[in-house]
C-alpha cells in the first residue's frame, strides 16, 4: 500500500492528494483532495490509483464507488483476488449458464408467460426459488383464473409460507395483464425496474430485478441472500443485511457490475455463477 501511494503521489501529487482511511476485508477506503479537474473526469484519478495498486500488488483491484465533490471525495477500491474461483465455476458450468440465458432471452414473448413469470417473482420474496418454480409449474393459468381465496388455498396446499398475502398481490397484479409486455418494451432496464417496484405490490428491487433478468435483461443484479452471503464471505461487505434500501441496493449492484466487468460477463450471468458456487445449483 505504501509503495502504491508513493507512486500515485509521484505521478499526480501536484493535483491530487490521497489519504488511506481504512482497509476492511477486501475494501479499501481513501480520501482524495486537491485541484483535481472534475470536468476532465475526476474518476480517472481514482481509476489510476486502482491500476497502480494492481501493478504494485500483483492482485486485481478496481474502483467500486465514490462520493463527494469539490474539496474532497471518499473513494472505495476493492481487491478482487478471488476471481480465479469464479473462473473455475465458469469452466465447470458455462454451457448450462448459456442455456439459461437463452431461456431468459426467449421468455416472456407473450403476455401470459410474462405474467406467469411476474407471479413467480412475487412468490419468491422471502421464499425459495425452488418453491416458486414448483408452484408456477403446478398452477400455470391459475395465476390468472383462480379467485383470491381459491388461489390462497392452492398456495397453502403447495407449501408457500405466505399464501394469503401472495394471493392478494397476484390478484391485484392482474390489472396489468394485457399491457405488461408493451409497457416494459418501451422502457430501459432501470426505468422498467422502477416502474415495477412502484406498480406491483410484493416486488422490491431484488424481485423486480429477478423478473427482468428472467425475461431477458442482463445488466441488473439480483441481491438475494446467496449473493449477499458471497459478498460477505469475500470480505466485500461487513455483514449480510436482512433488507436493503434503494441506496444500499444500488451501491452493491455497482459492485456486482465491477466484478462482472472484470470477468467479461454480464451481471445476469454472474448471478448464476455465484448461485452455483454457493448452492451447487443453477436455477432461474
């Protein structure tokens, strides 16, 4: 670290001053100050420090996040010396992941299958993907045709933890049926997620991201408990949060994009590889 900071100061010392604040796990926090040119791209200085750290240490480093303006910036850089583990997972199951990605791309071509996938993601909140898949296979058009009480009874029979609430959410979501595909088709992925979170009861950022990934989106991260546990085990977070507000979700999603970018894959593919590493399974 000392060598890297000395090298950075030698190159940029007249315009950018950097101070090490902390190292927690694989996350390094710095404070930047000086006469850095914001309009020229202030993040370039942060990227340069990450590159110098990588050159000096021989381990991959990347800029994760920064905050501030004018007089100073707080900057977080991550050490990514676990990428070989991801590369090993990619070697083992790449064909299966590619098959899943093709399935996601082809999903939701018609309104009914799109709505069924939406219901699946409503079901998976505080539940399991395997349980949601079992219920989706069993009910099919029942998501559209069953009354609320009947749907609740079916969800209870099939073992869902929250049959009444999920039945209510699904019945309420039927108001979107018939315009779901056209509405989402006219939006970018980020805009579509915000719309879903606002329009569909039972969908937070994780579930909305899950739905969009399962119907072809590639740039969103699904921050479920397996992904959060992976990030914690790799020293990239200090805990495994039970819930995430929007700000925290976006920050960790940015980290997933950084990791995916270094691996040359999309966040959607990264999710499947991490799931495989944590569970031995590749689901949807």
